């Protein structure tokens, strides 16, 4: 399973990359806005210099033509740039056109199996179903991951599933059990995944015993 980090924060990306567990990065307009007054293209370039893997940068146009124009400019930043496109009719048109040009796409804001099927047929490199936001409205987000995995495999569709809108370590474990290709994870959750109270207790005991030995 590949892990992407879901942030536009350089310090978080650097620290996560130093753990050796990060295969790529996803950003979105809200995550970039959280970084304050940064130039979007510059920030994507900086991220690409840290992580050698796919880096998703989202377009903000709502029409296909605008999305394609933005995508072409973003794609010039690095070969690793993947264009994140919202799951709309216009987004599908843009996905098809960009795929034809050899530009990688990540169709985002996916909340149903049919949306994922459309994105895959349009040629999306990645599809991002948002599990946390579904859970927020009392739908089981992970069921969607399972449905999409079955549908893509039924028809040999090549898009990779990015389990997105992950809120806790259990989401990551469930996505892994389903066999999702990728999970994009906030840095706080990556850190939580490394914790176990018994590890802490074990370290404390080893240290205490070691002190004992010296005396
Ligand atoms: C995915 O690509 C999105 O950036 C992200 O996972 C959305 O997460 P949120 O629902 O916690 O905002």
C-alpha cells in the first residue's frame, strides 16, 4: 500500500519523508490556503523537491477549458505533478483531454461508486473517494472504497484508488484490509499510527531495568 501525505506544509512533508514511509503528496485549495500567503506554483515546486513521487495540485476553475489551461501550467512544474480535478461533468471532460495529453489526473471529491466508474472510464490516473466526509453524514465511507475496488477490478480499469479524507488510524487499517492502492493521510494521523501504549510501557520498563543493572 502506498502512503501519501495530505498537506501543503513543508515541515510536515519533510518530517514525514524522513520516516521513509511517504510515496507522494496530496494538496487541495483549503490545505494550500492554510499555509497563508504562499505562491501556489512555488509551493508545489518546493514539495516536488522534497518528495520523489506523485504530488497532487488542484485546479480551481470550474469549466473544462479553464481546468485544462491551469493543468498545463501546473504540469510544467515537474513530471511528478498530478492534476487534481473535481468530479463534475466539466471535470470529466478535462480528465479525458489531459489523459490524452499524457498529463496525470486525480479525480477528487468522489462520493459514489458511479462517480468513480465515470472517472475511471474518463482515464483518471487516481480516484479520491472521501471517506471521512461520508462518515460525517452517517454513511459508511469505507463501504465506498470496497465498492469502487470491486468495480475497477471487475472491468480491469486501471485507475488507482486514493482513500482520502482519512481522520484516524482505523481508517488507514480498514483501507489496507480492503486493498485500496493508496491512503492519503494527514501528518497527525501518521504520527498516531506509530503509537502504542504498550510500546511506551515497554520502553519505560527496559529503561528502568537498565538503570537497576548499573546500580
Ligand atoms: C484528499 O485529497 C483531500 O485533500 C483530503 O483528504 C480531504 O480531507 P478532509 O475531508 O479531512 O478535508
